């Protein structure tokens, strides 16, 4: 269960957790008119630091732009709000969730007259696909649901409505005994998980679907591509037939919540040896060393919160 923190940022002010409420006739409740981000703040030896804050904010503003939402704050203001939120809540590590939506005003599909409301909350979020997932890998299925098709819902926007498709995938997967599902795009090629991008490894080469395969332009996806290049491992963005998932040497997920999670089987077919593979492990090691600050931040990906938080111990 979600453990409340003290404050939530709302339209430029910090309010109490329990006061962050919306009216039932808010546009977003009826028509899914929200965009959001998910960002992790990691504990490092020199205090908490937000991982790839600016890339996440860029995507938030891109999502707002796609949906014609006039969000009256600058990138810098929201960045400062996020850092301040971690400070006021005295968090050491947390997940941050900015959400921008069409709020209370009129009812009816036309969203243009409804005000835009913005909140940022944070909380402690552990391992997305279970505690064992990072080491042992997860069992997944190919969803019978297709990922949102081009020209239906824009996949490059991180919009609440996209997650109705994700929920269908996830519910089916869980009910059928899997941890997660991978969807195919409307052409039948591999797209992404309900809340993760997908990578395959075959013959030492890393493959991932291109943005045209209805995937979210994941910040972790971009991180993996960069880390693979740093490690001189070739990475190719290419359309991927479904059966490549079965014959890949390794498959793994990437995402802010999921971080880098190995996939050990797809549709009950073992991937490689049915355990975390060596390339996945190498990428994981590099990823966690960077986010935890045990390796120098050579890409400038960490935004220090600027205050060492008291130890909870
Ligand atoms: N695809 C989807 C559909 C997705 O939701 C995410 C993130 C990604 C790819 C990876 O993107 P990125 O986080 O930028 O690397 N999913 C977020 C929400 C998960 C949730 O259950 O809520 C996340 O990981 O924060």
C-alpha cells in the first residue's frame, strides 16, 4: 500500500497529502485527459539525486504540447518544484509523479474550456515487478491485446488514457499467471510492456523496437542505449518479429519503475537459459552504479536534491 508523504505540490504551492483531491466532475475522470511522468530519485553517498530529471520534464512538456494543454509553468519551475518536494518530504529515495490534467469546469468531450491542474506527488516505491525480479527475471506472455495503433492515441505522449490499453494487458497477464505482458503493435511486431520498453539480445547484439512501433520514448530505454554504447555493445533499433522473443539469448525490460528487469520466459517458452543473461547483468550493473552514484556521473544524469537527508536508521 502507498505510504503517504507530508506534502504534494499543486499549481505552485505545497499542500498536505490529504488535501490533494479533485472533483468527481473533473474532465479527467470522465475522458482520461491527463498526462504524467514517473521519475526516480535515488539515494547516493552525497544525498538524494533525481535521475534524468530534465529528460523526463522534456517529455512531460512534449505530452502537454501534443494534447494542446497550456501548462503555465516553465521547465525550470517544475524542476525546482520536484527538487523542493523531495526536500520538504525529507525523502532519501522516492518515485516522483507529476500529473497534469483537464480539471473541473464544463462537462462534455470538448476539453478546451476546462482549466489545467498540475500536481506532483512522491512516495517510496520498491521493486516494480517484485523483489526477486531483478535477479531472477520474470515470466511474461505476449498479450492478446494490440498496443495502441498509430493515429489512434499518440504513443509518444505519456497520457493517462494510454494506460487503459496497458491495464487490459496487465490484467490478462496477471489473471493468466504471468508477471507482465508484451504487446505487439498493429503490424504484429514487438512493441512494449504495459509499463516498460523491451530489449532483446541475440549473438551479442542488443535489439529494441523503434519509436514507430507504438512505444513510449522511454528515458530508461535511452539510458540503456547510451550505456550499451559506452560498453561497446552494438544496439539496433529495428522492427522485431514476435518469435524473436522466443529465440533471443536474452530479453529484458527497461523503465523508471521496472529499472532493468530480466525476462526469463515468454509464453512459457524459456528465453536462453531461463535466467538473467550476461548482457542483461552487465547493463544492470552499469545502470545501478550510475543511478546510485557509485560510478561518476559521466553523462550528467543526476540532479542532486542538494541536501543530505537524515538517516532513518
Ligand atoms: N513504456 C510504457 C508503456 C511505460 O509506461 C513506461 C514507464 C516505459 C515504457 C518506460 O519509460 P521510462 O520510465 O521513461 O523509461 N512506465 C512508468 C509508469 C509505471 C506505472 O505503473 O505507473 C514508470 O516506469 O514510471
